[in-house]
C-alpha cells in the first residue's frame, strides 16, 4: 500500500504565562492508503492536538504534514473529521446532517447528495429516520449519523477522535463491529484516537502508542489479525499478549 498521510518530525509547544509547554516532540507517523491506524496514549498526551495539526487548525513549530506526497502543513479542508461528540446540527434532520459535508464541498448537487445519503442510511440501519431530528435518536444512532457524514465527505482520510468514548460498554462494542463492517465496504484511510487498548486492537492494522508530554511515539505495533474480524479475536492469545504489552507501556508512562 502507498503512503497516504505522513507526519514528519513534528514539534509543537504552547506558550503559557511564565513558561512554555512542549506538547509534541519530534513526532513522526504515517497512514497508508486503505489502512486503519489507531493512536493510544495517556490522557493529555496530545492525541487531539495531532488532529488539530493535521486539519490545519494549528501549525507545528517544526516539521511537515504530507498528504499524497504533497505538503499540506497549515492547510485546511484535506481531511474529514469526527469529534468525540457527534456534533450533529439540532435544527437539521438526519438526512440533512448526513449530506452536510457534500453540500459544503459543492462536488454534487443537493438532489444527488440526498439520493446517495438515503442509500447509505439504509445500509447503516437508519432507514425510516431520514426526517427525524438528532434529539430523538439514541447515542449509538447519533454516532452512526456523525460517522456517515464523515464517510460521505470527499476527503480520503478520516480522523476519528474517540467517537465511541461516551457510549456504554455494550453499545460501544456494537458500534465497533458496525464501524468495521462499514469500513470494509469503503476502505478509507483512517486515523483513530482511543483510550481503549481493546478497541485499538480490535479495529486497527497498526497502533501508535504515545508517551506522556512531550509526546513521542513509544512504539509502533502491527496488528496482524486477518480481516474481516469477529469477536473471537478478543480471546486469542496474541490479542491478550498485545493488550498486556500496550498496558505495560502506558502504565510505565503514567508512573513516570
């Protein structure tokens, strides 16, 4: 697979009264075309800052961000993004929320966008909810709409920032299985932030384990389970070995 997204030797610090805070120090990572890559690390280790850098909301002090071989450092509009909360607009219906990215991009007219969105709503189990408003949906359904909006955006790289963090354990597992089933159909390049070791292992092709601030990559871990994946891998000895290894890395960071 060819490289889709690269971060090369990124440094970023924030200036606070009386001191500078280094958040990211010499950070490099990459995502290949069609690859699902997760980032996991201690709270406050700069995981969301990485997404802000990729999205051009803030600029690094040093380093480059490359997409398809072209530098996009500081530029906006190159990725689709799903935050921790679904961020659905309460005054727009499910269908109108779903087509928002297509509507803003202008790559297809509204009629075409609505036809495409309706087809996807059927595929993700939301047929019949096209005219509903976000407040009548369950948390899992709201997250499906938020993910579908990101999936239908024209950008080829999706950045998902703990999209299931606010869900209960059973709903979260259901959403993980659902996400994999939908991702298998499109194979977009995904960079996924999570605090859950099990979630990262279940979803990912590779995992970057971050240190505490100033953030560096402690280890890059390849997850070699075949796709499509089922819950049976949760009991696999290699899954348990990798889980214990990542836990030991993160525990050491917290203690230090």
